[in-house]
C-alpha cells in the first residue's frame, strides 16, 4: 500500500468512528412508507455524523498504527518478511503524518 493508501484507510477509519448508531425510534416512522424499512422524503433517513474530539481522533490513528504493527509481527512470525516490512513502512509513514498533525 502506498502512503496515500494508508492515509485513505485511516481517514475511512475516522469516518467510521464518526458514524452514529441508528435510532430505534426511527423504525416507527418507517412504517408510514409503502416500501418496507424505508422512510418518506429525500434525506429524511439521514443522520448527522458526530464530531470527534481530538483525543478520539488520536485513538483511531493509534489503533490503525497498532493494528499494522500487530499484523507486521504476525507476518514476521510466519516468515513473510517482505509483507512485514511493507506494513512497518506504512506504520512509520502514518506515525510521521500523525506527529506532523499533532495526532501522536
């Protein structure tokens, strides 16, 4: 994976962390639609994403780094040195970007 790919993956993880759990009460309004499990009106089912605090973003980035480090150790233990080296390079790149953005 390239540095751009690592950043895209990390941004996706941050976006996933911003997701809001659906409101179970929203299912009641779905009953008014002629199509099962849907609601009427454009955008009526949209839920605003939550805004992450800086420490939450740091946690997500830290988890992404830790996940790559764990995978690299596993590859290394399986004798897959090139894959381990690639993951470690991703980890270093992500850690550098995190430091530059004060996320480390």
